[in-house]
C-alpha cells in the first residue's frame, strides 16, 4: 500500500510518501514541502498547491491519502489559510478518486507514541524510528506529513 500523508498549510504544505507492506514494515519513498509565497495572490498559491500535489499523485500513485484535520485552537487567520489550502488538497484528491482519511493531531500522537500530548520532538523521533531513517526528516512539515501516513498505517486493520 502506498500512503500519501499531508500536513496542510498555505505557506508550506508538508507531504510524505510511505510504502507499507504491513504495520511493521514501512519505507519512506520521498517527502518534502510545497512552498508558496505570501506575496503571491491567494488563487495563485492554491494553484501551486494543487499543481504540485497533482504531480506527486501522478508520480507515486498513492492508494490512500491521510491528512490532518484543522486544529481550531490556532489563530483565526491561520485557520482560514489552512482551510483554504485543505480545500485545494481535498479537491485534488477527490478529482483523482483516492480515498481520503482525516486524523486529528491527538490521534496522530497516540498512533505514534501512545501518548496524546506528545511534543514535537517526541513525534519527530518516532517518525525517524518507524521509518528507520538516519536523521529526523526536515523540514518539520514533511516530518508531520510522514507522521500522518504512519498514523494511517497504525490505525487501519491489516
């Protein structure tokens, strides 16, 4: 199974592709970020997110997509920006007819660490451990996207 994990954002959208044979055998195929610039018009930024995500989908042909739900304790302006980016992402996924799974931050933390209040460093260390990487993936948004994919693998029935 190929899983595309996504950490949505307007300036940076993290993404990570994991191939999973089973819950205990995962391989990070590729990860990174889609970057947009605040000086660009909103519609152009959303097109950049869509176009880059479409290229990732065309290249890796994921079986499923796991995306983070919006976390409402953040500032209203950033929630709105993330919501617009999520809309572009969800539409791209829907247009490709790929099943989409949404996970809240606490569920992701529990799936990776067993502890719903794990900090960012703990999460990054677990991503590195699960994927048997030499170092923690950078930038943080890419590590968060890989965590989304790992959460999906650890949540589904095999």
